[in-house]
C-alpha cells in the first residue's frame, strides 16, 4: 500500500505560492487568526498555521479574546479586524462560545478575506462550482492530495463518510466539480461498510478514531483520512485503521502526516490569492 504523505503535496503548493508571490507587489500578505478562549484544538491549529506562514515568509497575527467575551464586544473587535486594511485574510477558529452568535459573525466576514470558506458567498460559490471564491481549506486539501499524486478523479466513484459543512458537504461539491460520482454517508446510512466498499476513492471525515477498517475499503481503493482524533492512549489518530488496509487499499493517507499537513498550506495559498485580489 502506498502512503499518500502530505509533505510532498505541501512542497508542490509552496512552489505555486512562490511563483504567485513574484507577481505580487506591496507588503507580504498578512493572515489574521481570530481565537476566542483557549481550546486545545484551536491552539494546535493556530500553532500549525503560524508555523506554516513563517516557513513561507508570510505575515500572521493572532487576535485572541477571553472565553467569556460578550457577543457585542466580540462583534466590535471582529469588525475592526475585518476592516483592517493590513489584514489580507482571516481564519476564524470555531466553534465560538455559546454567548456569541456564530452565524451572525459568519455573515459579517468579508468574503474576500474569508480564507476558510465559511461565508454564505463562498459557500454558494463552492456549491455552484465557481472556483473564484474560497473553499474550506480541509476539503480543498483532499483535492490537492489526489491531484498531487496524479490520482484520476473524473468518472470515479467517490464515497465520503461525513456530511458536515466544514468537510463532507463542500468536499462532495469539489469532487463533483472534478467529475467524480459522489455518495455522501452519515449516521443514518444503511450498510455503511458495503457503501464504502463501492468507493474507488473513500474519504473518511466522521471524527471517530479508527472507525473504518479494511472491511470498509474496496479492493485497490484510494483512502483519504481527514479525521484528527486522540485515541485512548492519548495518541493522534485518524478515522481509518491505517494498518488494517494493507493488502486491500492501493493507497492511503496516514494520520498524522497526511491531509492535516496540507490544510495549512491551502490556507497559505488562499492568503496569497486574497492579497493578490485586494491589490488588483
Ligand atoms: P462533524 O461535524 O462531527 O461531522 C461528522 C460527520 O460524520 C457527521 O456528518 C456524522 O453524521 C458523520 N458520522 C459520525 N459518526 C458516524 C458513523 N459512525 N457512521 C457514519 N457517519 C458518521 O466533524 P467534522 O468537523 O466534519 O470533522 C470530521 C473529522 O475531520 C474530525 O476528526 C475532525 O477533527 C477532522 N478535521 C480535520 C481537519 C484537517 O485539517 N485535517 C479539519 C477539520 C476537521 P451525522 O451528520 O448523521 O451526525
């Protein structure tokens, strides 16, 4: 089984970013990361994003707010970041605490700065197959992995486990745009292993540690594991039982070191594109 590692994919994206930047005038593109509270997931993603931007020579600033900030106060702060001319793109770490009306904040984000494709305008573009907007970075990272390894998508049967607005649904639209035939599975899907085995490309985005073993994988399937979970021993693992796929799947992404490693590269690519759009 071939391991589809994320590092070579990120290296390819870096080349694209470098080429793009040579055509970009003005100061280095700048990312604004907006975080409320100290959730370990958020802190880990923030660290990863800051490290990636630094590696690529891009600017980044974290805007952190206390867990108990009121909606009104947060909205005021968020609007200031949204309108700050020095910030080319925003990454809003979610979910926000309950006292904040997340949907209202999402509607306020400038679609031109919305690097993770959460605004209604960008979601509409993803669903209508318009690539001028920003798709959610993780969903796009899956497509980047498939393309970087020259895995054909057109005409293939793709099965996705998970229908969230962050991964499953937008990814289904990106795969459809690449002319795959897409099935989306969820907790009410009957005979999940049987449906998954039909996938020539199987994507796991369920958020359940090592849930998909080889009984879910078709012979010679390409398996992409989006899951990021912590197992009972405190180790990072995916939604796929990677070792069990040996002898069944043809290729699979490991966790860690697979899709997760590509997500922040896609974020950086979106940042450079956002900066270029704003300076036109
Ligand atoms: P989510 O919002 O919890 O959605 C999970 C989806 O999986 C839901 O649609 C759910 O179905 C489905 N599901 C859960 N258990 C299932 C089961 N036993 N059988 C069939 N379907 C099942 O999760 P998410 O935000 O999409 O994230 C998914 C995973 O990706 C998580 O592990 C997360 O940490 C990871 N993630 C990774 C990155 C990255 O950069 N690589 C970024 C974001 C998320 P229902 O709709 O029926 O409930």
